[in-house]
């Protein structure tokens, strides 16, 4: 069936009614959420269904269930409302002169709070949002932020963060990768894993870690990419696994950190701004606070690190 087109505001109202009813599975509860009446929600939804060319809910029973079309379109409606919120937030930020900065998650939030406070003192209303690496790339590319701290190759980096291995341990001697090799007593399945966090799981870094591990005699399964910091820390706190992280992260997580000679890898970050002027603002006002929050070293002279 061919879709009919109408006012964009009607589509947004319809999408809000659709998502509210789907979330609450009730027209009356959805009306309460939308601060309107049930007949208004029903009318908006009916108009929305007419635009889309089919019913979104089964109405033959007392329960509210999605039709196959409703199931297929719910995610798109949610994305539309999310985009609307982002648009309105961006307009508000622009009017207030707010600068939006995207930063890595799973670092010390107190450092980012100190960064924001310094920016406010310098006269910049800085809004800081923590996202994972892929989300930061996407949101910056879509124009949802004024600046972002993004991972890059070391040669282009503003800041380099050395990485080592950390665990709850009473070990005093320097750590080598060879010490993590499987033993006959433990067997390969019980050997300690080397955990790479999602923030660091670039193709280049993973390749470097796996190459160093193989050269030191570690089994392939011992290098593990963890999507969850909590999951990674569980093994490290138990003294079973080793987490690849910065020295600052290890201290915050109460782990013993080792600079491993065979494992010369690091996080490399660059501040990307939508305008050259925006980059100058960050460099002038926050040149010291950003590397402190990242746990990194300012500058590009980091030949020790290969990724």
C-alpha cells in the first residue's frame, strides 16, 4: 500500500502515541504518560496508522499487542523520537552557548567533573557525555556534539595513554607475558586470560596484543575481548585474569599494575572539533585537564608505542 504524507508534527505526535502505547501496553496509561486523554491518543495513533498504511496494534482482545507491522516499525519510531530529542537539545545548547564534548566511558568521572568545573570557571558551559568508542564516532559524525575525544593512530594523537596488565596479586617481581603461559599443572583451559576492554579493542591494538602473546607462547584463547568492564574486573579481582588498562584505572579498581616490557601498546586519542576555533578553545583552557582525565601524556613523541 502506498504511504500517505502529511504534516511532520502529526507524524511525531503519532510516533509518540505509538511508542507510549507499546511501552505501557495500555491506551489509558499511555495517555497519562503523554499528559492527555485516551481519545486523543487513539486519534493520533489512528492517523499515524493511516499514514503508515496498516494497523500497529491488535484491537480484538482486551490486551494491547503489536501487529507484525507494529513490531517491524517500533524501533524506527523510537529512533525518530530520539532524533527529535537530539535536535531540540542541540538547539537549546546553541542558544545557551553550551559546548558538547564526547569522552570515553569507564574512566574516572571525578576527573571529567573537574574538567567541566575548570571550563565553567573559564567561561565555557561545557556539557560532557561519556560514550563508548563506536558511539562517539557515530554521534560526532552525525553532528550531535561540538567536539569528541576519539581514538586515532599514535602518529596523529594529542594524548597517549600507556597500557599495562593489572590484577589483584601479591606479586613483587616484574611481570612478563611468558609468566602467563599455560602450564601442565593447570592445563590450557585454566590458564589466565589477558582481557582487552571494548575501549581498546581496535583492529590494530588487538593485532599487536595477539602478536606479542603468540611470540611469548600464550595460547590464542588467552587473549579475550570483553564487552563489559564488570565482567573483566570479576576475573581480575579474583586473581584469575589480567586486565589491559592504564595505571590510573588500575589504581581506581584497586589492582596491582605492571608495565609489561613485551606489551608496548597504548591508547592514542585526538581531540576532534567541528571548527578550528573550537579546538583552540579546548587547547587554551583545558590543555592540562584533558590529559589528566585520560590518564595520558601530552604530545606526540611516543615512539615506544606501536599502535
